[in-house]
C-alpha cells in the first residue's frame, strides 16, 4: 500500500529535475523564508555525490568558503529548490568524488569537459573596425 502511495505522490509532483552530473559546477537557487518575505539564495559548488531516486533523490554540493570546505545536501525535487543551473562540466571517472575532501588549492580543480556546440549556437566572427589596409600598386 505504501508503495502505491509513493508512486501516486510522485505522479502528482511531476516536477522535471534539472539535468546535471557528478563533477559539474552548479548554482543551486534555494528559496529562503525570512519572516513573511521570500528570497532566493545561491549556493555554488561542485556536485560530489548523488543518492536516492525519484522524489527522494539527494545531491551533495561542495564549495570552499574562506579556506574551509562546506558541503550541503539538497533534495532535488524539493519545492525549496528553485532551479539547479550548470555553469561548468568536468571529466570524472568516479560516481562519488569524496577524494576532493582531502585536496587543497589547485589540486581541487577538475578537468573541464568540452561540449560540442551546434553550428546554430556559434556566433559568427565580427569584422574588425578601423582603417582599411590599402595596397599601392606600382605603375
């Protein structure tokens, strides 16, 4: 019976989660309640783990603040999460990046994944402005 209830609640929510992967640098837009006002606060960092599935899926995001590592777990399907925006993708060979906890400084950086862009997305190069070069022909 409880499985049927869980499936029913999942069907009702039908919020499509944002697409991101392990190793991506993301901005998590979190809704914060302060009294009767609501604002959105950003938490940016590297996704080091994902766990669970469906409406119970959690994501762990790690960032460095004042030289100290800060990790925060977010439920992906929560109404408190406005959106998860990917700013950078990285090449990773692990499902969990817990080894980043032991690293300091430049060693924390991950190799960036190059994303192939379509021809429509590439902007044409603009012409340089300035004097035109004229070639004098010998007469």
